C-alpha cells in the first residue's frame, strides 16, 4: 500500500506537515501536470465547490496577504524522481477555522468545480481532515 506524500512545512516556526497527498491524488496530479504544466492548490472558505481544494496551473490563482502557504509538495514522477513542486495555499480566514487540523488531499469520482483542472476527468479533489495532536509542554 502506497503512503501519503507529506508536504514540506511553510509556516514560520513549524516543523511538521500540515497537508498530505493521498496516493490517488498524486497519480491524478501527475496526469494533470502533463497536461497543464506546474500546478498549485488553493483552499478557500465558502460553500459548495468553494469548500473543496481547487487545483490551478501554477500562478493562475493570485495569492497575497489574504492567503497562507501551508506546504509545498515534491510531486514524485513515475520513475521515483521529482516532477516538480506544488504549493498548497489556504485563505487566511479559512485557516483560522482549520489551524488545528491536518489535511489530506484525496480524489473521488464525481465532477468538481469547472475552475479546477481535474473537472474534465470525472473526478474531484476533496479534503480529509484530522485533529493535529500538538505536543504538550
């Protein structure tokens, strides 16, 4: 059984991964990378598809002070090398609600948002979450 791919932490002072990719999500991302080139995720708040992670060609979604970079994935290629880096962003407002959770990007059958690049594949990305067990001091 393949393991999740952990992101490199990007929040100042943190040494743990806040976001991971399920193996099926990594496989779909490799395919999408071949079609669109470098990719990125953005997780906003909102309802409906706004609560799903959205995948865009890198740079197509403009991030700024209202967003938090949670982690960066070294997306593996089929040969065990690295295809490239993929950032996972979240709106700062949404992060306030989710800051105590570890996120795993997974993929399921179904049609997601028309703005996210996986939509034509008949699949959609989703987030699975679990509470982070912070060490006690």
